C-alpha cells in the first residue's frame, strides 16, 4: 500500500512539475523532485515538492491532519526524504544508479542519472554505505569533491561500499550499457 501511495504521489508530482514549468522544453530538460514521508504507527504520509524544505513542511502538515496539530510524530525534520529527477522530452532515462545511506540498500537514498561533482549539494557527501548499479554500467566513486582523490570503480549490481564506506564526495558514471 505504501509503495502504491508513493507511486501515485510521484506521478501526481510530475503534473505539478510540468504545470510549473515555463518556456519551451528542450530535449534534455529535467527537474529535481523531493519526496518526503512520515510513518507514525501504522499510518503513512508522503508529499513531493521542488525543494526538500517544502516537501518536509507539506509532509508534516499532512501528518498533522491525521495525527492532530502539533503532534510530536509529525515533525518536519523527522521526515525521510529522497530525491528523484523527472525528465521531459524524448530521452527519458529509465535506469539510474541508486545510492543509500545504510548497508544492504537501506536508509535514505538518491537516484543518480548524471555525474555528481559535489554530493554535498544533495546532502549525501560522506554518507553512502551501499548502492545499486544497473547492469552494463561502470561507476566511479571519488573520495574528493569534483572527481578528485582516491576512487573506487564499480560495475553493475547491488553492494555495500566496503573499504570506502561513507567517504564518497563525488560520483562519475563512466559507462552506460
């Protein structure tokens, strides 16, 4: 049920994102969407927005509608958030690298479609503990910003970041299938 709610939320956020888009879209236009969720007890509340702060605030408000205003279980800072990129145009990217803050593909995550020179801009610097790379891809995890310092090259699959856990500060996609 939670997965269905998140999928519906993502698809509805696409409509919102497109309706807020001004100008003529080019082939590579895309927008970053933040999805945040709170799950006090057996309830589940999720919202999406263009900024993480707005998504957290909207999630908190939705939670308070169900749990009561000022509920300690509905604090915006406690919401779990993820970031996704929505593409507009012919070149929709179906596959992505997914990096997680905890081992065994658990915890907060972001989907990576393009190189990221500064993971700190996504609040993910020094936090990656595991990942899922699509088959046929080769990805390089750098310990320094802007693709500097030691690096670890990985191929498709799901793994923990053994030996460099929580040291990654930039990501470069070397090869896609």
